[in-house]
C-alpha cells in the first residue's frame, strides 16, 4: 500500500490528477466489462442488432417448411388443441409426402381429452355395452404415437420457471459427450421441465426444448442449443432435429475455461457463446415457407413442397401467443425462429461471438484509452474530435468487416464508451482547471491590467506564462519631481498626503492600463510598468509612448484642479511634475518572490536603464526620455529628439537617448522641425569637437521662438563645452564622459 501511495503521488505530480483519474477509469471500465452486467450487455447486443438490420441473412436455399396452425386452419378444424387423431393424420400425410423429419413446436403433456376411455367416463346415458366398447378402443394418444413411430418425429418439450413434481426422469434422454471442461456450469438452467405423455415420448425419434429465452429487452437474439431443465441436459428442438436427421446417437459439446465453444453432431458443428447459445443469423420473415395445416390434411399440397425437407409444425396465429420480436422483425412467429436456426445451420450461414473477442475489446480499449490520456491534453478540441472520429470509424469498420466477411461479432461499444468517458473526464478536468486559472488570473492581475486585458487573459490562459521567460519588453519608470517638498506641506496631515497620492496615481495608472500596460509596482510616488507581458503586444513601444504622453496630460488636468482648489482655499499651490523613462530590451519576466508572497515582475539590464532614463529627465529638461530601441520603433509616430550618449553597464558603446516631445501632430509642425534641426546641428558640432560651432548653434537656438523648450539642454551642453575647452577630453568619447563624471 505504501508503494502504491508513493507511485500515485509521483504520477500525479508528473502527469496530473486528471490523468490518474482517467487511468483509474480505464481499469474500472475493464472491471465492469469483465463483470458484464445487464446494461453493458444490452448496449453490446443492440449494436449487433444494427449489424443484422443492415446486413440480414440472404436465403439461398429453403430446406425447412413450416406447417402452420394458422387462423385458416383453426377456423376449419376448430380451436387448438386438436384431437390427437387429427394430428396423427397430419404426421402420416407429411410422411407420405416425403418429409425428412418432423418436429412439433408444441408439447402434449396431458392425455387427449377426446380419448375413447375418457369419453366413456364422460358421456352420460351410455349403455354399459357401448361404454365397454369405447374403453376397448385404442386411445388417441396411442394412435398419435403409432403415427410418430412410423416416421422420424421430434417432439417438443418446455422449460418451466418452477420445478415439476410429476416429472418422470425415466423417460428417454438424448446422449451427451463432452470434450474439454465440464459444460454443466455454463449451461442455462430451467427450474422445471414439462414433457409429453409417456406413450408419445417413447414413440418419438427425438426430444428437444422449444423454449425460446428472450433478452432483457424482450428481443430474441440467441437461442440455446443445449441447456439444463430440472437436472436433465436437453438439446434444443432444432438441434435435436439435426441429430435425428444425421443419425447421430449423441451430441458433442466442446468446452474450454471460458465456456462452451460449440455443439455438434455428425456433419455439423454449431459455434455458440460461452453459455451454449447460438447467435441466430436472421433473415427477414419469409411467408413462402409457410403451408397451412388444413391444406396438408385435405391433400392440397404438392409433394415437392415437402419432400426431403425438415418440417416444423407450429403456429402463426396471434391468439396462440407465440409471437416474438427479433432484430430484423418486430413480430415473428416463434416457429419461424426455429426454422431460421435450422436454415442457418444447414446452409452454414451462422454468426458467433468468439471467446477471443473479449481480448480484442480489452486491447482496443486500453490502447485507445492510453492514447487519449497521453495525447488529449496536447491537442486542440477540433483535432481531438477528428482523431476520435477516425478511431471510432476504424474500430466500427473493423467490427463491421469481421461481421460481413467472417460472421464474427466483435463488440465496438465497450472500447468506444470507455474512451469517450476518459475523453469527457479530461475535458471536464480541463474545464475545471481553466476556470481555476481564469479565477487565479483575474485575482492576480485585476489590479495591474485593464479589465479588457484581464478578461482576455482569463479566456486564453494558455497565452500566459507565469513561470518565468525571456521577452523583449518596454519598461517604464515614472516619478513625481519635487514630491518631497510637496509632502512637507502635509507633514501633519497623513490622510491628506495619502489622498493626494491616490489622486495622481489613479489617473497615471489608468493611462497605463488603457494602453495595454501592466503595472508592476508602486514605489512611493513612483510607478514601474511594462508592456508585452503577460500578453503579447506587437506594438508595445508605441503603446508605452502613448501612455507616457497620456500621463503628462492627466497630470496637467490634476494640476489645474489643484491650482483652482488652492486659489479657492487660499493656500500655496505647488504643481506636480512627472518624469518618465522608457526603454525597450530583453528582460526575464514571471512570478518572483517567496512561497508565501510573490509578484509578477521583470528583471534585467533593460529595467535598470529605464530607471536611469527616468532619472535623466530633470537634467535634460524633457519629461519623457526613451532608449534607442524605443525611439527607433516610435520614430514614425511621435516627435522625437536625439539628446545625448550615456554609458550603460555591460556595454562598450554608449546608449543614444531621445526625448519624446509629442505625437504625430507635433512631429509634423514647423516649430518641432526647427527645434529638431537646431539640436541636430548642435550635436553634430559637439561630437566633431567643433566647440565654437556648437556654441554658435546654441546661440541661434536661444534666439528662436521655441527656445524655452531647449534651454535646459542648451545650458547642459554649454557647460560641457566650456569644460572641454578648458580641459581637452581624450580622443574617445568613453574617456570624455569618464572625465565629465569626475
């Protein structure tokens, strides 16, 4: 048990509990199939019914004739049972016409009520001489027995639901020989047996049970060839006819450990199921094999209709209650079912369910089940349904092929039901897992992403990788300039300071979320966010720049409201100014932290550079500064100015940084084009170490209409140039920047 628990835990960790449950289902279905309860058998036999409906037996010969106790005969001769003398006449006439053998689908269990001795005791007002003459006459049963003895007649017997206390076991019985295991444990047994009167039993050439045992649903599919009735082993009526016709003294039963395989007589071996039942290969009902009994008695039947044929005497009359349901016909007389059994045996057109069929079913169920368990989670639903349909077609086709070509019944329902149940279990487990993932995603990301993106992630959780991955992303750092000074004014009002922070962080956050960004964390008055994770965003650089400009617009709106409030309240107004750094590069993103607390965040040099760029906004005088990759992706959508080189840790070459001045309308304006040309001219002179040319460009810029925008940048470069004029820098710019840093 301990090893089993260890194995179960290992399997659950390795493959998941859903697959473990499916393996248990696979074993459970195998156990159910092995037990074969009624409902499982019913599914199976109904499938075989469809086989027979689509491909019933085609008659090539008609070796059996039914002498029918039909409505016409009953109307002429009278109600059943007829006098035994009349039945004796029927046997005599059939023998004269050349019948190979005759069998009765009826039992004569009581003496004929019209026997002369019974009549002598029954009729009143008879003189004693007449009464004695009647008693001296042979009985109708003796006359019938004499007719039977002059022919080859098999009399019918019936299995009873209760024991028959009057059963005479000394009456003749058919001999039995067995090959293999003892067949008795596998035979169907009737508690009671109803036999004919002894004189008829003794005269008959054979005796067989005509009792037909319908399935649970009332349909006759199988007929026992051999069975037990009140401790007596009995052949069926039809099989006993074959024994009599072939002249066999005994019937041979072949049995293995699984059950009975076949029952045979000289020249015939009939395959059966494990209980000795023959699967009847039905043909549609055939009126041409019926001959009214009255026509035989009145000599209206040609000899060629009867000669050398097996004759069954039974009834199609509805009032005699011998109507059965078969897979091919909802109402077939029981006597014709016996006829169909004989036809199948005599023409070799029999069907059977082989004992190895169960092994094939188990093999198919296990292989298909394991394939579904292994591959179902890897395939999409459309692919899986297609593959499942292919497997079902192959299995159904295999079963159909063996039925049509070999008349073997291989059950496709057990493997199909087993595999379908496993598939539905995996689908349900996947549904539950997805719902849990969606709930987890909604709970984890609801505060950091826009509701639209959160719902998109919840609907497609497979797009989200939380375990850690490398992605190219755009990272943002934003910070409020001079917030320390502002917070001093709230030194004794912590609630007011909290309200102020929420007041400006809320619109800034909304601006990020509206542009598909993910808010990583808040650090006091600072925000860290990124794009292209956890969901893909092919325009993450563009969306990040849009969000940055939106944030500036939002903070302007907050400042206007605060300025109006300050004027109304008579207190000092200090504007909020935001610096934003954006950088695009590869980072490692995923859930990071401890077992108890973690956060979906990003790490890498690109993150560090974004933080550094945010810190440069005050020095360069532009609120949005971006790295080179961000600028390259956004250059056609935004007004971008090149600012400077900065040295980046881990790189030998400096990083070019840019300012985002506005959107496309600003980019196309004349004022921006003039500013852009001035900075290009100044930077060209500066980088070629034409100090005077750079200073001249700065002076011209200060005289332009938009000089205020570049004033801080001009002052920065002017200070650098003055320093380099006094302290000539090294030839490489890395050394020059190192000198500046000192």
